[in-house]
C-alpha cells in the first residue's frame, strides 16, 4: 500500500523552502517535512485507518511521565533527531513509537545484519527530507530570480560580489567572489545579509561581536507538553541540527529566548529548540 503525499510535500515543504529563502530567511525544511508530511498527512491517514501507533525511524525517545508524554533525546547523541521534532504534540506522541531511539546507530546496524535486513549496509541518509543531498544554491536558482550584488566588510568597504543575497546563509564561507587586494589570507564568513538592498556583509571573524545577538523572538511556537516552560529557569537551546547547546532563559511568556552569552549565526527562519536535560521541550522559529 502506498500513500501519495506529493502535492502536500510540494506545498508545505518545497514551496515553503523557496518562499522563505526568497524573503531572505534560513528555513529548515526537515522540520516542516516532519510536521506536515510524516506527522501530518501520513499520521492523520494512519489514525483514520484505525492504527494504534505510528512507528518511525527517528533517533528520539518517547516517555510517559506522571501527566504527559515527553520527547527525549536518543541514546545515540550524535544521531539524535529531536531538533527536527519540536513541533510534535501530546496527541501525536500518544500514538508514536521510536523503536531505534534506545539504540546507537552501530547497534541498529548490528541488529539489521543479525536479521539479514537489506538496509544493514545502507549509507546514512543525507540532505533534505525526501530531496536528498542537493546543492541548495543551485536548487534555489531554478525558482528565485537573483541579481549580482555587492559584498562589504564590517566597515562598509567593498570587498567582492555575490550571486544574490537570498542564496546565502550566515556563517557561509564559500560561493562568493572576493576581489579585495590584501595580504590577509584568512577566509571571509557571511555575518549579515540584506535581501532588500541585496548586500552581504562578511568578516574574517565568524563570531564578530558586532553581529551577535543575546535575545531573539520566536514565532510559530510549539511546546511539546502543551504549556510554556517556566520562566527564569536555565535551559539549553540549539539552533541547528547537531549544533552546540547554549544556556538560555525564556521571557515574554515564552516568546523570547535570552542567551547567557551572545550568539552568532542566528538567522531569521531558523528553528530554535529548547532542552531541559534530555527532555526536548519544543521550540519556535526566529522571527
């Protein structure tokens, strides 16, 4: 039996990806794929068919506490995928199983070999959900009309050219032309982009303090247990898959994340996910 969700995928993931980049944001299509496809169209279909549970291959764990279901990180902290699952709700967790979440990737492969499964030697999946490992800039060029634009350094001096500001993400160090004549040979990193003026700002220091943030506001917020976590308590935030965890607190009724130390590379459209130890609390999108 197959379930065709091609139309939903195009609308909720592919089109979303393109439109967010068109606005100059840095979206996470894997988050939307989980929300609208795996735990949207497919999950809803399975429930209508009378299924008790949906089992997925995500590296995550689901635990029933005293009052609620909790989304926990997987045993394999390197492969953990809770960052992509922050939109899950109590109703979804009530009917979801994560069979591999209590194993490491190495242990899963060993079990696959033991039972002669054809996936035992399959390479780890890479890239965007269902699209695979694509060159994002080349992919976007098919859908977004871009123009050559100027690159400046933090002092506002011209140093090069780019193919279109919306094609780049903060922290990127490749894909643009530096024509500045200087003895400085260290690479440049994108530290700011202005899609309106089509200008990129680059710096030799990817953590340039001039472009850091200690607070961001969130939109499209979801808390896995249904209510915002307590304000004033110190949590850990992650704003990219497998990225470092950063100490933070919540403010403004859970709509703002305040970092204990200024952060670099925070872009509009990114998902920020909060953790309390091994518990994934939920998150939101940088507004």
